[in-house]
């Protein structure tokens, strides 16, 4: 009887373990708890206080657009790199952040920043779930990292999070008769489950 039960239960347990492994595949280890010390769900007032205390300068417009930001934008040093940090809200809750390193007519600092951030993230979160690159038509034809991403599921709450890094060189900025090429590295942090909950709640 015991042998029969063992034969019946063991395959079931093995199948369950396999299912758990498959479900967790592609979901990296530690879960991001926010951006630059700002926790998910922080209010606009809390974000301002934290960022100003860290020495960041608040900006009124998005970089190289002169368009007002629907969220909050700051400029300063983040992990030893000068960049813009943008915080987006639903209602008054932070759920999406964007780090932007941007230069005019010079791709090298942007590619260096890309490699720097991706290296730090890989060290912290492990090998990315996805990593792509493309050959730029810029002088020197550098290989530009593109769509490097990590996906996370909180083991306790099952909440989903994403981090994605992109390098872009297809933007242009014109002032008067002068047109400059914009090289841009972006790093997005997204609390998907929180964003969906706020949307469902109508916030």
C-alpha cells in the first residue's frame, strides 16, 4: 500500500516542482523596490523631498523637448552618471521611473553610460532576460545596446516588476537652422502590478 501511494504521489510532486520552475523562468532574483531611493507608491511631495535631499535639481520640462512633464523630472548624479530622472504617477502614487542620459552629436558618453548601468544591473540582478543590439550608422559605426531587460515576480506577493535599458540614436533636435543628433540612453523601472491596480481603482 505504501509503495503504491509513493508511486502515485512522487510523480505528482515532481510535476508540481517542474511547473513552479517553468512559471518562474525568466523572472530574476531580487525585486526592485523603487528608483534612486524613492519607493514605489511614493507621493509627489515625498519624491520631491527625497530627490532634493539627495542633491538633485528639479526640472520643469522634459530633456531636449521644452515640453512640460506630466510627472516630476530631476537632474543630477545617479550612480556616478549625470542624468535626468523622471517619475510618473497614477493619482498621486509613483509607479514608473525613467533614467535618461542624453548627449548631442557624441555617442561615446551614451554608450559608456549604457555599459555602466547594464553592468551594475547584471551584477545586482543577474543575467538579463533579454539583450539585443544594433549597428549604428553614426561615425565609427558603434554597436548600440538595445532592449536589455529584466523581469521580476515578488515571491511573497506575486507582484510583477520590469527594468529595461535602451540606447537610441535616431532622434534629432533643431534650433533655428542648426540640427543636432541626439544620442540617448534610457533605463525604465516599472511596477506593473501597482500600475494595474491604480488603473483598476480609477486613480
